[in-house]
């Protein structure tokens, strides 16, 4: 019963979508202000969601129906599960388990893969193109992400438990305080940017090129769920960065404010990057991750091995 | 032969605001061939014009395109004045050039914004359009309209620019310069934009000549053509300016050419205003009683290139034949060269790089109160509001700032009332 509560209410679906919705609003509002626009009201992400629920869900006759309809559900499930696993140790509900870092790494991949499956099942050529771009991009950034995680595991003294990593950082200072930590922050943030499908890595749903790409055929309920998964990832990914590099969350007294500031700061950074860059092409993104981000990550691994 | 996928760009696609279909034949991500279909928006304007009088045609051709809505009347006026053998007074020439150059500024800023949007750089999009806004205000001061200015007539212009407006125009242009410069530097110095645009969608000098491309598209490939210099009209021979040419022919060069043309246009306007001070106020037209039998052709350099109008008159009050060629018509053909062999990503940008003309800006809009759902303004109401603002904006001439804030205040109130995002 407790697991059901964790998954659906706290820290799962309900908590994650509300918090993620607000972060998504923050991102949109900030973007608007940067662009001399007024921006949406605070509840806009939720209005969007509710409005989409009331809309007709269209399934193209070309689509593989069940796969197409299930894909957004998978996306939300994956996003929620990763959220639960990250926040259970954070909120002190439990200690997690040895190896949950690896599980979270895989779970965070699930929404992206679900979009790809949904897009491929939709039978739309533009969606297919978007899916093929997303697959290429996925290969690019997941490898960098894996290297980053390897470095973090090395720094944490070969533990693969979120709880231990947070504890270690709270005792001995956040990992970002070291040279390798600073280096790791760069590829990790770039991976987060790519996972969120924000500019410069939004080539899978590039509106002006392939008209929304992987999300093109989603409508009504399916689009609402896809959006919900995006909101949740908006909370999950920055939280993950905070947990593994920035010393985790502390929820006693004034530290709550500091934890919130970290979260908002990271979203701010993501928003700034996405508003000061144009979109990259597939080749450029792959080169960026395969050469530069991997290089930085490998250097960081070596530094971490040397104890820096 | 490998199996080809057709990626459709259009008839309705976020890249093209107008209905137009480009079929990209793709092998993976590489475009191997391109075909296009137009004609979704055919309005039969040439035929309509045969049923209008010569004066009425101005208002029809103005509506061919909302963005370059003065280049068509410009070319048409040139054609009509060739038939009627009229020489326009110098003051009218200056006014015509000022309107034409202001249009170039706003059109190029619009393109910069759209190009930013196309490569996913929405900040540039919004900033460029924000900086374009004062130029539209200038149009409102000079002509009374933000778009479709109704300034031209056979033998001159309809409105004079008054002495007291000169300082406003110069102030706004001075304010625009640093902003345009900032935007230009932001675009030209951005390494990621270099990656996306340099060496992409290249049109060589020979391609331009083969396809007869015109305007900034041609000038960015090292073809030194500009109707303003090659077939002088209006005040362009009377002021000092130079034709901006770049050699590379890629998308980046097209952006650079357009940016530099903005500054050249500002300089032309400043010189025109300086020279206008010496002309007699009010001397803005020659009365033309009859259009004799005969034919004439007129050309004008629109922001996108050469606009060509041919008019045949049989001595009555309406054209017998009116032929129009807009610049996009020839520029679009270059896609065969610039898009083939590129990836889809670069090809879509190459499609946008020639700045194809979007000619469907007519809209009907209503404003609803977000809370009570009552209709506040409909079409007529919006027109009345726009007229009111024009009066305000023209009244502000002396005390620019005070009135401006009033207008802005009211504008933001209306925006607040509009639907939420």
C-alpha cells in the first residue's frame, strides 16, 4: 500500500507533476521575460494539461494503435518511478537500495525511448524522422552521461546508492567543490539539456523543420501525458544533478531555502542556455557529445581517480 | 536506386507562414531533390486590376504583400509615370525613398527574427521584432498606417512629411542604430550560428546568374545588382550610398548583407531628410489629368529584390494589361541548387534564407475579456482603436516620451485583456 502511495501521491505522480509544472512555468515565464513578452500565468502548465485532457485523441489510421497509445503512459511511468527513487532517500522516507543510481539512470531514459516508440508507431514520416534523430542523439548523450556517472561512483568511493552519495557529500562537502566535480558539471548539464529536448538539442521536435517531429501525432490525452512526463522530467533531471553533484537536498530549517535555490538556479541555467543558442544539427550534436563532452568526462574520471 | 522518403514542407507548415508546398525527396537526412507547388493563394490580382481605375490599382497592388507593401506601388508608380511622361518633384522623390527604405529596414529586421526562429533561436526572433516596432511607429507617423501605407499616387505622394516630424524620425532612427548593431553583433559573433549557417545552402555566382535571382539573395553571392543604382528612380541617384555585396553565397552571407543594408538604409533616410529641408513644403505632386495610350514598365528594389510592373494603357482610365513579377518568384527557383545535397535541417533554413514573401496578412481579430467572456472589441472596434492610436502618435510629435507612455499603457491594458498566452 505504501508503495502505491509513494508512486501516485508523494513523492511520485502528484508531487512530481505539481512541482514539475511550477518549474516548467518558471522556465516559460523567464523565457518570456527574456524575450520582452508577458509570459503565462503561474497555473498555465496545469491549464494546458487539463485543456488537452478534454480534447479529442486522434489516432491515425496508419498508426500501430496500442503501441502509439501506450507510449505516453510508459513515459509518465518511467519519469514518475525515477522521481520516486530519487526523492525517497532525499525526504528520508527510506534509504533506497544499493544500485538505485544505476536504476535511475535507466529509468530516466524511459520517457525518451517511449517518445521514440510512440513516434515510430504513429506512422507519420516527420515523426519517424524525429524519432531517428532522437535515437542518434540518445546514443550521443547517454554515453557521456554514463561516463559522468562512472566518475561520480568513483568519487563516492565505489558506492552506487543515492543515499550514500548524499550522505558523503553532506559530510565532506559537495562533489562540485573539487576540480573533477566542476568538470563533471558541464557534461552533466549538457546531458540534462538534451534529455529535456531543449535548444540547442531540440532537433527531434524541431518545430520549424519537422513540425514537432516526435510529438506531431500526439493529441488530446496522449499529448497531455507526454507533456506531463516533460513536466516531471523538469523536476527529476535538475534534482538528479543536485543529488549527485551539488550536495543533495537538506530539509532542516534554513537549508530548505538553500535546496530550493539550487533547484531554481539549475532551471535558470537550463533556461538561459536554451534562450541563448540556436538549434544544432544531428551531426553537430553528436560531435559535441562524442568528442568534447566525453573528453571532459574522461579527464574528470582521471582526476577523480587521482583524488582531485 | 534507394527508396526515397518525401518530407513535405507545406501546404501548412510552421516554417512557411503562407500556403506553399515543398516536397523534399530525402535519402535518410539528405535532400536529393526538391519540388514545389504554389498557387494555393492565387487571387488574380492582375485580372482584378483591369477592372480598376489607375488610381485604384495602387490600393490593390499594395495588398499583394503585407511586408513589402510599398515596393509594388513604387514599381507601379514608376511604370505609370513612364506612360504619362511625368517627372515627380524632388520632395516627393525623397518621401518615396524614405518610405521605401523604412520598409527595407522593417522587412530585414523581420527576416532576421524569422531566421532566428527557424534555427530555434527564439530570443533573436523576439528581440528583432521588438526593435522593429519603432520603425512601424515611424510609418504611422509618416503615413498614418503601420502597414499598407497608401502613400503613392501617379505624379507624387499623398502626404507630405512635415518639418516638425523630421526630428522624431531622426531620433527614432538614432535609437534604432545601437539596437540593430547589438543584434548584428549577437548574430555575427555567435559561434553556434556560424556552425549552423556558414557554408550551408551555398549559391555560387553562376547559380544566381542561371536562375536570375535578385536582391539580397544575389548580392550575398557576389552578384552586384541593385535596381536602385542600376535603373535609378526616386531619390536614390541624389544621395550617397553603396550596394552591399558579399562573396560567400551561404546563409550567413545573406544575413550579413541584410544587416548591413539596414545601416545603409538608415543613412539614406538621414540624407533624404537633410536634403528635404531645402525643398519647398507641400510640393509633393504633379497633377496628372490623363493617362495617354501606351505602355510602361517600372522597377523597384523591394527588400527581397527587384519588383517589376508592366502596364499597358489604351487611353481610358483603366489598365488593359498589368503584369507583375515579384522577387520571390525568381528567388524560390534557387532552392533547386541551395537545398539539394543538404541535410533536411540545413535545407529548411536555406528555404527561409531567400526570405520568400508571405502575402496573406489580412486578418480579422476580436478581443474578449478573459474573466467575463464578453466581447470587448471586434473588427470595427479594433480599427477605431488603431485610428485613435494614430491620432495620439501623430499628436505626440513634439513631446515624444509623454505620449508614448500613454500609448504603451493602453496597449498593455489591452494585452492583459487578451487571452492569457
